[in-house]
């Protein structure tokens, strides 16, 4: 239905695509992945409105292909005064009213032919959307997302996560041939994320979804399109199988690289010997032998395999602090209550120690962000912050901590850096090249903005980090780098997150918000609760075994023990088949 052939496109300051090609076909649920700022959202915009862009190459779309789109940004205004059901039913009711209007007009018109044509077109459109049974279809979607209880609620009263799901449903109910979604998972709590998984997996049409969410990637897609360093790679299969294929290729390439390096070292020795001989023996044949060897060496260098998708460089996120605190309480919360139109949290009490890493988990709209802000601002009577605590804050609302009108350089001068050279050196480890530093922050992708927030948090050298959805918009490589930075940090972290893997891989324990209060839970308990609710009984055990084997493969590669690595790959492949 969609064919992209040798497409190239650049912005003045950056090349995005260099002769990329891929296809989208019926029945495919395709995940679109790639590092932040690689051009995923721009490519989607080109697919939606190719006339807006000057690109080289071909973009072919089936003329009958109807495309639906869900933006990463909610659009609530149009739905403010309607109920959830009315919002979802709006396109069906609009067509029904149009059909009724045409019928009324036909009763008095003398020229029926154009009206009959309009009538048939409207009927066809309603039929294509399943309009005869639209109320039942809406109820099925609401039930799939566990939102039937919100059927008659005002759309304006929904949480942001609930409304995002309603937007997804509305597009699905229109039955487009291709549905494109740009990061539909951002800020969804785990229940809503699971509902999104259900909606994706039950959808019969073709999907192209930009996502970095490892939970969705592992459970929703049968094709991967990976955009990296101006190139595209297609993979027919699950994300878990794609990662296995990358690891398999990595083993092969490293083994080949070691063999090539040994060959080049042998060749270097021969060249050096020939050069020594040539200094005291100017025989023409000796010179020819030397030149031949040098050309051979150049050919070896030229054919070194470049694999831009196998080992992508992670940003070097590191949280450092000026002074480590002694083992003491850094944040005390006693009988904290907060609410707006209604009470959100009531008489909540807890303490955070100087090295605790704690995740706050709860449904959208339960007061998590308000609590974290109150801790950061330290102006609430129920909250006490240790005098030696130096706090840094990352906001899920990026404009709260970054000024869109600033360039990156201006933002970091405002943050206390002295020179542009100092900023350039610092941000290079986060993957920001020199040419991007004079861009306005407003022009960056969501992932790039969150990386800048993480860079500012690190530069503050705080010993207490308050992180509100730090993985939102981050690509999977940056998420893994963040997990590593959290694991190595010696201070305290209080983190709101709906990213399951970041919580179970980096936190000491979890605060679950339920019924306006907080319940403390260990990470193993939290992991088992999630798996029990959403997976088969032995899934957790299989995934833990998979992770263990992957770590052994990485160890074998460090030791250049390729035979062991290949044997472990066979073991890993069998585990993946069972997941």
C-alpha cells in the first residue's frame, strides 16, 4: 500500500535520509524505531503530506489507501463539551445526518441524479466504517480498553492518558487502511498502556507506530522499521527477534573484525620489513612488492564492515554530585494531603533516605506530579527536606525546565556554564553535535529535549534527583543509558515512571498510589504483580533466563570467546521461541 524508494531529504542543518527504501503492506503492525532526532516524525509528516516537502526519490501510495493519524499531542478542545460516546460517535452521526438531509432534499428536487450519487457515496462511506453497527463497535472498543465506565463522562473530565486512548479508538473506528500513531504511549499509566496494547493487537488494519516503549515493542508488532544515521533497515518479525538478529550479527562482525585485525597486523609486519629492506636495497621488484602490500592493506581497510544498526552509541548519562551525604533521611512527608476539584492524596506519609531509589506508580491524575513538585519547591507544611540536600528536577512538561526560544548554547549558559567550548564538550557525550547547538530548543524532538533535561540535572551535581517521567520520548538506547546512570548514582532518586523496565531495573522499591494513599512495595513484588496480571505464568521466569543468557554472551564477546558466544546464541534462540 505504501512504497518508499530511494528517498533522500535534508534540512539546512542536517541530513535526515539518504536513499532510504521500505514498504508497508496489508496486515502489518509495524513499529518505527530510531534514536531521538533521527527524523521519524518528519518521515511520518512526509507520508501524510508529501506535497509539503521537496525530497528526492519516489513515494508511492495506493490511491485508495485511507490514512488515519494519531498525534503524540492530545487535542482536547474539540471534544470539551461532548461525552465520550458522543465524541467517538461523531463521524458516524455526521454521516447519518448527511444521509437524512439528502433524503429530505430528494423529496422535493426535480434533479435526482446528482443527489442519488451523493446518497450512494455517503452510504458507501458509512458502510466502510461499519456504520450499521457503530454503537456496538464503540462499546467493544471501550470494553477492550477497560473504559466502558467512562462512556457517558465528559471528554474534558478524562485524564490525559484516558483521552489519548479515546483518540486512538476514534481513529480505529474510522477503519483507515493505514493507521499512523506517533508515540501514543507517552505518559500512559501501566493500566492505560496495557489497554493500548489490547487496542493495537485487536486492530485488523495496517499500523505504523512510532514508539520507544519496550513493553509495546515486545508484545505488539510483526515488523520493525529502524531509522538510524540516515539509513533504514526493515525486519519482518517481532522486536525480540530483531534484537536477537542484531546480537547474532554483532557476534559475527566482532569475530570477523578480530580476524581482519590479525590479518592487518601480519600485513603491517610484512610492509615494515619490506620498507627496511628497501632502505638498503633499491631493487625494483622489492619496491613493487611493497606497493602491492600497501594497496592490499588499503583494500582491507576499505572493506571493513560498517554496521550502523548493530552497535548504536548510547549517550553517556552520568549523575555526579559534589558531596555524598551520610546515611540519613533527606525527605520526610507527614500527613500530606492535596487536591483540586477533589481530594487526590490524603494524609500520605513516607521518608526517603540518602541513597534510596524510589519509583512512584499510579494511575494518571492521582497527584504524583503535584507531590513531586511540592517536594522540589519545599514550601508545603507537610514536607521537610534535609538542609544538606541539593535537589534537581526533571519535568514531564519540558517547557517548565527548558525555554523553547533559547538555543541549546543559551540554555546551558543560563545553567551556569562559562564558555561555548565547555558546553560543546559536555553535550557531545550526550550525542549533540556542534552544528545542532545553535538550534532553538523549540525545534528539537521530545527525546532530544529530555536528554537536555538529563544533561542539566547531571550538571547541577545534586544529591537528590526528582524525575518526572524521565524516559518519556527517549529512544531505547537512551533509556538503557539512563538505567545505567541511575544504577551508578550514589544519591537519592524519587522518580515518577510508567516505564516498567526502568522501574524494575533501577529502583530499590516502589510507592503505589491507590485510594488516595501510598502503599510501599518491593521491586520483586511489583514485578510479580505486573506479570501475574498481564502475562502467562512462566513468562517472568523465561524473560529472566533470557536476560541472564544475554549477559553471558556480552561477557563472551569481551573475552573474544566466539565459540562460547555462538553456543549461547543457540540457547537464547530457543528461549525466544518460548516467549
